[in-house]
């Protein structure tokens, strides 16, 4: 018996396919999967490879020392890094104006007046003065309501209240007058006394319309045209809110300014260059990258986040491979327009506003040296011969051709965590491949930033699972509007929450105030921006005519092909070009997994009976090594 193992080291996982040769034929006997250890294409991968092999041989019923040959994919290390560049920011100096949106305000309507401490004396205020109370933590909700009622009885015009604690509804229910009340203002001490303020609370199911309108604010505060221009950022920050408060002080000012987002210089292999400012948006960056392909390098402006991101990628790869940072090049970059919540500087209650931003993913490639180091370490650890068999994308094509119903010419898409890989085999069995920046990690970052989660783990789970709303203890509403009635009650703590539906039937709550529709829209738009955009970009570049319509078959392989909606999104897009596209089924049993590992083995045995055509010399080592079938 002879056993050969193909090993595919991916960004996230390491896959193994084991084939056995008896007296008559080759037969695949096992497959396995283990999380990749370390950065793909470095010696840190060795422990993960060994664990994957141990799982594989266990499934095959043999020991590791019974393996005769290990075949590795030839893949230079790739770093897929991501960064966010905010194009504008709002600066509020000296707490000039505050836009706030607590989850449970009290009362309804608009109130304007001067801010007064609720423990202050009535003797220092005129009954002709409109008053908005500032209520700190030390004042109990019942006492606050009693004081408000007392002032009203004395003839004072109380227009509203600003609370530090989450007590707006409790105070409102005990007040004899209906006034708008804002709560959860954490830095209540920063709310200036004696200054004019306006409070607005919308009716149930509505959003505010006066404080979210710059002219509405101008009317309430009698602002000049110049002052109205300066409060535009505050009005924008309050759009869509259920409530809000704006406070004006004479000392401060509000200004919205553009910050230097940095520029990129794209360098083509022919030496041509193009510099594009990030302020011009993602489309301008993608156009510059596309016009100069193939790329030699991309550099970022010194002192900016973009420059720092690209330099960080070079430095990280330099430390891993012991190469000169100057010899490591950025071979691709993907830019995506997005919006991110930015904290308002000088705010007193954690206010933020949505800002335009550009998300970037970069890819760094080095030489083949690390793969040779991996092979040497494996030979020393396992005492088994190790060969670097073939280019990863080419091997993926061979593995994909074991999917029933496929034929060449054929293209494959392998969308991982850090990069999007594509390859095309033409009618002459020649293969063209490409590796592009931007994949699952970038999608996770977009979801995390656009929803303001500040939790990459939760963002990753949102990316991977559909969501639903728990409407009753016995029913949930899915994203498409359909309702499922449950046989057993859900955990009462999940009632009214948006949850993720895990594969094992578990419901995991999302700890945010976002609606089901917001979560679904954000997730799908992030996938569209990255997965669909990159798929079209990759396929266009590997097609000889640069026309996607000339591709008859596209097979999706890898982890993303198992996603609950990515294959459908890409298939729908490619259907417009008349392309047959779907997830692969490697060896008729593996689904979209194991394409590269399978291709490595097929390359070594010249396809045998698994492929119905003869492999060209550049895709096979069978004839060169004279292996015995």
C-alpha cells in the first residue's frame, strides 16, 4: 500500500486529503480539517499541519509514519490587513451643543428654556423664565417629580428635564404636567447651568423633526446664518433619533472640518504611478488600482492611518520571514465606502454621529522561501518526504473539476478570510490565477464598525448566521418576515430581542439596540461590497478577454462557499452574464471543501481515473518522477 497526503494551508484552516494506492487503483480514503496555526505560509503552520494529518490518518485507520509522501501547496505568505479611514469628523469644543438619544425618554414634545439645577432656590429665578431642570444621580426620581410639581404650583414654567440616571419614564409618570424628559446623560456635571437649551421627545414610533433640522434649531435659538452653518453637524447627528437635546453656550463653537485622510500611490509593474486621495472615496482608489494592473507596489502617505497600515503589513512579514521590509511589496488593495459611528468630542453623554469612511484591505506577498522552510521542518518532525507540489489556485482548479457537471474552460473562486483567489483553465489546459485583497475579515470589520459594536467576535457571528426577532415566548420572526411557532418556550431573557440562529438550533442574543432589518441590511451590504465586488474583479482579470461573459463555468470552493447567503449572492450576480455558477462538490462528497488538497494529489498521480483528460506537464509531476501507478 502507498499513501499520499495533499495538504492545503489556508488563511483560516488547513485541509488534508489522503489517497491510497493498492495493486489496481488509487482511492481517496480520508479527509480532515484543522485550524491554521500562525500566519499562512510560515513555519508557524507546522503544528496545525501535524494536527490535521493526525486527524486524517485516524480517519484512514493508519499511522502518520505510514504516509509515504506529503504534498504542499506552493503559496507565498499573504497578509490581509484592514484599516478604516474616516474622511470627516465633528469637533465640539467646550460642550457647545449636545445631541443625545437615550433609549427610554419620558414625555412628548419640545421644550426650550434655561438650564437650572433642580436643587436650586426658587428665589433666584423669575416666574417669567422658561426652565429646564438638570437632575443629578443624587436626586431620587420621586423627589425629582415632587420638586417639579412644587415649582409648577408656584407658577414657574417648567419646559423639560435632563437626568443623569435612567429614570425619565418614572419621573414623567409622577409629574402633573407633560414635559419632554431626557435621561442617561452620564456627564451631567458638564451640562452648563444658566444656558439656553432645547429638548425634543418624539411620539411613540416617530422620530424628532425639529432638532434634526438645522433651521429648526436656528428658530429655537434665534441663530444667525453663520451660526446655523455651524450647527449642521449636530442636526445631522440627531437624524432618526427618538429624542434629543441641544445646549448652547456663548464660549464654545461647533465646527465640522475635513481631516487629512491620507493618499495612496499605486505603482504598476511597468513603473507607471497614480496617486489618489482617500477623500475621493473607494471608487477612485479601485479605479487607480484597476488602471495600473498588474501592480508592483502600493505606498501610503507618511503619518496617516493608510501609510501606517501598509507599513505595518511590511514590518510584520519582514519579522516572520527575516527579509528586508523594502523587498516586501503590496500586491493588491481593495477600498470600500462605508460609514462609521464617531464619538463627538466634548460630548457629555457618549454622543456620536455617523461619518463617511473608507475601509481598506491590503495584501502582501513574499517569495517562496517560507514554504521550503515548512517542508524541511515537516520532514524533520515526521520523517516523511515532503514536496511543494503546485500553485494553490491551479490545484484548486484540478480539485474543482471532480465536481459533477463541470468541464473546462472553467473558473474557480476561493474566498477566504484574508484574500479572494480565482483561477481560470482555458481549453488548452493553461491556468491563469490571481490573489486579491479583501475577504471575510474585511466584511467582519465593516459589520463591526457600521453597527458600532466594538466587538469583533459578535460581528463575526452576525456575518455567519441569519438573525430573527423573538416576538413571543413561542414565536420568532425571520428576516424574510415569516413567523415560526415553537413547540417549547424560549428563554424569557430572549423575549423582544434580536437573536442569531446558530446551526445547532441555539439562539444567541445580539446585545445592541439595532433592529432586525438594520442588522440584515448591514450584513448583506457588507458582503455585497466585498464578496460580490471582489468576485467580479477577480473573474474579470483572469478571463483572457477581460469579459466575464466568456466564462462558461464558475465553481465556488472554500469556507465562504458554505455560507448561508454568499453563494446565492454571487450566483445571482453572475447569472446576469449567463454563467453557470454554484458551490463545488469535490470528489462528489466533500462539498466545496478540500479542493486544493484533492488537486495536489491529482497533480501527483496525473489525474488517474478522477479526471477524464490528460494533465499537461506543468500541472503534473507523475511523468517527471516516474511514479508507479
